[in-house]
C-alpha cells in the first residue's frame, strides 16, 4: 500500500460520486424510472449527473416536465434545447390541459403549485413510472431535511414522514408493490452553494434568467416579481426596472427575483456565499403560507 | 446571542473535503443548541430562518431563542416538542464541508442512532456537566463502537452551570475514558463546552484556561480522516453493466460501481466473484475520461481485458485478497421494526452491497443489553431497538468481509418481504 499518496477527493467529487451511485442503483433496480426536469438549476445538475452516470451510453430513461403553464420563456427554450441535445424522450404533464379537461380545478387565487400534484400523479399512473428522480435538496427546507434519499410513496403518491424506511450505509431499499413508487433525491446532500460550484466546475450552461439582467418588476412583501402575463400590477402598485436574477425557478406566477449584479457564475457563487436569506425564503411565495406548507404539500404527493 | 468571529473568514471553496458526523444526545443535554450554535457561528443560519425561529420561540414563551426549532422540521415534532427522525444538516468552513446526521435522543434512539452512525466519520456525544454520564451516554458510546465510527468526541456541556470547575470535567472525562477502553474506541476527544454561550465551540474559551485541547469546530476541521478509508483490500461491487446500444460506440462493456475499498489501476490482475474467474483491468473510465487509479469513494466504470460473464451483485477484487463467498453469516443485528420482532426461523430479503438475496434466521445466540452489555442467551427474538448476535443462512452466497475490517462489504439490511419495510441492520462478524 502506498502511504505517500493522499488519495484525496474534494467534497464536490464525493457528492458527485454519491449521486451517480444513487442513479445507477435506481437504473439497476427499477423498471421505469423517470427524471423530473423543470429547467431549474437543480434539475439541470441532476441531468448532468445522469449523463455522467451512464456514459458512454445515453441516459437510459425519459425526462418529465410537470408544466404549470406559467413558464419563463427562457426556461422552456432551454428545456427543449437540452432534451434535444441529449436525444431524450420528454414527457410533458400539463396542468393547463388538466384544467381544460376538468381533471383539476383552477384555484381562486390562480396559483398552480398545489394543483400540480394531481397532474404529476396522473402522469405517474399513466406511464407506470416506478421511480421518479427529483432535484430536491435537504438544505432547502426543514421538512426536506428529514427526507430519505429513496422516499417511499404509497399508491396515492403520499409521503408519510413518521413512517419512513431507515436508510443505512449506501443500502437503499427500493422495494415496492405495483402502483407504489419511490421518489429518489440524488442531490439530497448538496447545498445551494455546492450546486453553483458544480455548475462552475462542469461549465454547465443555464437559462439566462439565473444571471443578473434588467427586468420590469413589482415589489410585494419584500420580494421582486416580474411584471408579465402572470403577474399584473394591482391597484396602487407601480413597477420599475431593476437589475435582478432568479435564485430559483418555479411557477412564474409564484417565483420572485432577487436584486443582483451577479452576471457570471463566479459572481453568483460570491453572492450565494455571502447571502443571509435562504433561497426559498427569498423567492417563493408558496412557502410562506405556513410553518408546515412544504410538509403538507409533500404529504399530498408534491415533490 | 453573541456572534463568535471565525478565525478565517474566507468563503467555502470548491476544494474542501467532506466530513460526516452524527450527533447523539437528548434535548436536555443541549444537543440542538449545540448544533444551532455550530450553524450560527459558521454563518449557516440564514436571517429568515432565525427570524422564524425567534417568532416561534416567542409564541411558545421560551426565554431565549430556541435553536432546537431550527432542526425540528415536522409538524408533529413542533407540536410535541420532540425530535422524531434523523435530520440532516449542512455547514461548511473554508476547510471542510460537514454533513450532520442529527439523531434524536428520546424516541427510537437506537434505530435512529444506528442509521446516523452508519455513514459517519465521527460521532459527537453530549453530556450535561451537572449530571455526568448517564445510561444514555454509555449506550451512545457503545453504538458508536458497534457501528465502527472511527472518531468519537464527547462534549461535556453546560460547563457554565458548574462554574467551569476542572474537577467536574476531570471526573466525567476519567469515567468515560475507562468505559470507552472496553469498547475498542480508537480515537476519543473530550471537550468542555457551553453550547448556549458558545464557549469552546467555534473558538477556545477564556473560561477554561486549564483546558489545552482544541475548540469543537477546530477539531472537526482538523481531525484526520484520510487514513480511515481502507485502501488495502480491493472491493468493487458491480452495480450496473454499461453496454451502449449505439452505432457510434460499439463493443463497449463496462462495469459501473463505486469503489468500496482499495485502489484499482489499469493493468491490475483481478478476480471476479462469485465465479472466481480472473482477468486484468483494461481501463477505468469516467465521463471525464479514463483515470490512472480509482479509490473510495469514486464512482467509475471498469473494463476488463477478457470477456467474462459479470452482472450486478458480482464483486471485483484481487486474486490473493478476496472476501468470503459465504452463505452462513454471523452478525450483530439491530432490529428496527415496531410491527413484528425478529424471530428464529423467519425469512427476510437481504441487501448486501449491490447483491440482493433471501435469508432465514437460523439462530439467535444472545440479545445484548446495550446499557449493561449483558448477554441474554435465553432471548427468543429481537424487538424494536434491540441488538443481538444472529446466525443467518442465505439463498445465494454473499461476498462479504467482517464489518470491523470493511464497513461497506460488512454491512447489510434486512427487509420484510410482505411489507417491504427495512426491518434490520446487520454487521458481519464472520462469514463462511
């Protein structure tokens, strides 16, 4: 044995190795995996990891976008380009179509975060997906801090936080009965900063809205929302053009931008390292509803 | 709350290494306060999180900001004021990224601690200086040694409440050291702290001039973990076979997996188990190109020079250093299921490395009392949170090492075949 070599791996390499292990484990043990791809930075990183896990072969599963119909044009364009570039099969589960067909009903406030869940579950049933990769991270939110890498969902897609399978070593238990499924979170141990360091290291292109740009915004509850077809000025509100970027990309009617001058990946890393507010706290109207807003949505089958 | 100043204010970089540690103790020991303090002093707690916790503390009538509310994320936990499940927390300093597996002290303590400790490089146990060692401290120390966590830190907390009396520290330290000596704990560090006031957490405290050891954070940043990895025994469990169905890449057949231990190099002679066939490594591929060597925890794809029938669950090792190919397994098993006990004669699914099989419990030699280490040889089953020495017979051979030598090829889980729940965790003592 050589004692002279350190055989050192950086934390990013260790995280990558763990995520790749998880993805290969799923591919080996499940019949019909699918990767949830929204065009957000976490799902973009997850897609890169999938690319690396199976190289030189193609990614051996399709990707799915649960499309609320409230999209940023830059993100949709990115999604289509990326999917075409990798030769992947894209499944779009459309909330708008589900509303039009009467499968779900539009909420009075017009937000679509909550009604995504039945649309997602219907697609899982239709395509009989048994493993769903999601880009959620445990550092995002406190209910997620208790989520497993392999998270069991019953036939109704529900999460039972008090009844999770213990997860030891790297021995993931993916066993399930027909109709049940497993949500898999390969980025569980990554932080927002890890994701950005990885984007820099791998030189992964992102939708332009992640970098600072000038945009017409309106300030609501200390958050800056883009004024567009989904968010209109209310009485007494005025809009202004500010230099902003998006820290997260979700439903365009619910996701706010942050004031930023960071127009390169290195500047974003400096900004994220120095920031004092969590990404969901800074940008997500949907998480501010209650202390347990995320837990409640997850119980219903949300990611 | 005062803000301790870190010695080095540089932002975390892309080139840190990773330390995973498990914390054990109950709320009363100040564990959540200690974790909150670590997160706070490393600037990991964000303004909106602190605001939410301050508001929640105020509405509960807590006298000070209750940092436990940061870690208790589930509705039931906040309602009942207890921690139910292992929570994972993250922080980083310029030197290291840390993953904390925060395991609750009250409920299902053994199951949760075993889960958290299974992947930990270090375990952190808290005791209250006023109370000294309690049953729970000994149990945590025992589980740390059972799970072979390489480093143990004992934080003697609430030293401010005993006026930083060195005699109190010495008495607890001596008692714990002599207990630990029976447990094969190889690396023990004992630190006097006040989590509430931040003494000896991020920096050395002036309140303990008699203590010449490191602060907790300094120790976490510098504890030497590189030698903990087993770089001697080559063990590469095959996870997945990569065979591109493509016109551009032809005749590619690679064995994907994560190196469990040892160092693999192109040209090395290898043996594949269970077949026993030998070949040499043609190349070690990654998506970033071939590499000269692979070691833990790298995920790579190995190609061999000979066409051998290899599939998931097989193991690549060296001809003169191979694991046992065994169907009779002796192991310590920790039972994790509340619905049914482990019984002699019962059958379970077993997952060991990338290999899945079925197993039957042939015998239960004894049940271990984790508080007294007494062995009960009359026991006829293991209930939730109980640990015992078990004899198993598997349907197909496992490619196994002793857990004490290799945590990856020595650990397994048992799964109930009807409910699919993970019901047991096993550490192999002997495989033949």
